[in-house]
C-alpha cells in the first residue's frame, strides 16, 4: 500500500520559518520521521513538496492514474485560499487527511477557515510534527478500512 504525503507552499522552510509556530525540525527531518513510521506501518511512502499551486494540482490529479491508497496533505496557506486545490482533492476517491503543524484555529482569523476540510476525510492540527504522524496513521487506517474509523 502506498501513501502520498503532500507538502504545500513555504513548507520547505520548516526549521527556519517561525519556530514558535512550527518548531525547529526541517522538512527533511519531518519526512524522515514519516518514512520511519511508514516502515512500522508496512506501507510505502512518497513525499512531494512544491511552492507552485498548479504543480500541486497536477500531482493530485496524477493520483488518479497511480496506485495511491491515501493522501496526507499539509497545504500551508493554500488551505485558506485555494479553491483549485479543494476542487482537485474532491476528485479523488481515496482517503485524504489534512494536517497542520500549528493550531490553525488559535491563530489569525483568516487561518480559521479551511477550504479543504469539506472535501477531505478528516483534519489534524496543532501537534507539531506529530500532526503528520497522526495523519499518516489515520490515512493508513482509512485505506485499510479499519472498522474503528469507518
């Protein structure tokens, strides 16, 4: 089973960007933690990061022709602004889990609304890197149709 983790705009700056909100771990370190957990969960992991919205939409579209069982996405600021991303995710018929390192509901008011939440299976926010790990666990459980979650 293959899980795709998508990292959106500015997330390549983890470790340098606002450590109070996002901690000090880099994107490479986050991906390494995800890879270690994927091995424990016996799934194949692919990660993808881009700062280009169209490139992210095309990567989501490509899932339709690949053997991807579920998607974990941290869209960054696109969460609050991209109808295109929401539309692309809505096309998928596989589980999609939205994650955020910071608690978007405790931040600036424009971050309180996620355009993605209505089209994803669930959302996890506010637990730092653990948000990604919880998201990967949830995506695996949903893809495996774990009776606790479905």
